[in-house]
């Protein structure tokens, strides 16, 4: 699946979850899915918990986050 196809699975709407990016057709935010993964949930566990989600939805969240960070410049903190 191409990047464009994956990213089409993510949408924003100011009326849904106050405009945060969500998996299309759900109220599951990209942020929420990333937090689940960061806390050790496996893709299989997430898919088992949320009917209708597919692996491509999880991969879309990861790609969305990755591409969102591309445009951010990080400056090292001086101590």
C-alpha cells in the first residue's frame, strides 16, 4: 500500500475529537493509537480490542506521525 493510500485512512474534522487526526470512520485518534503502542500494546492486541480496525490503520497512524515530525525542527537544549 502506498503512503498516499495509507494517509487517506487518517482524517481530521473539527467536529470529531476537536479536530485531532483520527482513523477514518472512528473516533480513535492517532495520538491514542500511538500511546497504546508506546505502552507496549501489540498491533494484534489493538486489532482484537477495536472491531473494524485493520493493520493498515495502525500503519497509517505511524506514517502520519512520522511525516508530521518531518517538518519540525528540534533544537538541542543547552545545560
